[in-house]
């Protein structure tokens, strides 16, 4: 049996995290984490295949967290998809500068999220 690819899901909203986990757990190993700081702690020990991260989080934003991830030698090439409930061009542009592969507007469509993740993992494998 093939090992499932690992997705780190970072969102400080427990309902969003539960929704992501429910939507993806059949096809991926989902590691739900509820803060940027906890995500950074996890990444010091593990390297997931992809990171799904909310832009707006209370203590440390997704962009601040991503900036730190990109500074970590073993994690700087992990593909990232940002989740956002706001269609804030500045946040999308800022996260694009940090090398995100895509962004998804919340609430997301499960099928759309699956397609985007599959595409990003394919693109990343080829790069």
C-alpha cells in the first residue's frame, strides 16, 4: 500500500481545520495545527509534502509564518497553498512573493481544493 502524502493544515479556526481534515483525510495524511508558532515547531521535526495555511490567524499571521518557513533550510521548498476568507489583493501579492503555489478562498469547495492540491503536488514534483 502506498503511503499517503502528508499535508500540514494550519488554521486557528477549529471549524476550518476540522473541515479541511474531513475533506482530505481519505486521500492524504492531514496534520491539523492551530497556530503559526505550533506549525513552526512541527516543521523543525517533520517535513510535510504540502502546507495549507490560513492567512488570517490571531497570534502570527499566515504570511509571517510563511516568511519564517521560507527561512528554514529544510522547509524553504515545501509547496504552500494559502487559505483566505478575504479577497485581499495585498495579502495574496505578499504571499505570492514568498513563493506560494496557489490560494483558495474560504469557504472552499471540497472538489476544487482536491484539484488544486493534486495540481500543486504534480507541479512541485516536476520542478
